[in-house]
C-alpha cells in the first residue's frame, strides 16, 4: 500500500495511441516474433515523488486469424512521467493499439522548497 501521509493528492490521466501499423505495414501488423514499442508519457505537473500508475487497453484492433498476445506495462516511473511499454510475440498481427492511463500520487507541498 502506498501511503500519502496527509499530503495533497494529485490525479492525472490520459490516452495514447501507441501505433496504427496497418496504415504503413509496420512491425506490429506485418512482423513476426518478439516486438516492442515504448512511449514516454510526461505528466502536466510533477508529483512530489513517483506516483502509482495504472494502465488499461482502450483500443485493440487486430487480425482475427491469429492469436491475441498483448503485454502492456509501465517502466521507469518518476515524479515527472513514465514509459508506456507494449510487447507482443509470435504471429500476432495488431493493427492499432490505444492505452489509457491514470497516475495518482502525492503533490509537492508549498512548505517544501528546493534550492536547485
């Protein structure tokens, strides 16, 4: 459990279209084997420290003739943002993918100040 200790809590959210590979025959649509895409998300305002980040699939458009293989995760979470990571493998053919995200965390206190 993440405790905030009475700090002000901030919540921000968004959506990111990760790719539309069917348009230009990109690797998620035409490739085989292990594939990965990363998108850096920057928060509109920094949190006091790394927040909790939740992601979910908002859109998954894929070829119905192949197995569904999708791994959506977050990495490198900081007070300023995170990396949104999507992986697939095998013969999976994904045309488009959109991911929705939400970050919840402590906000900087007005009583705290930094010299640099």
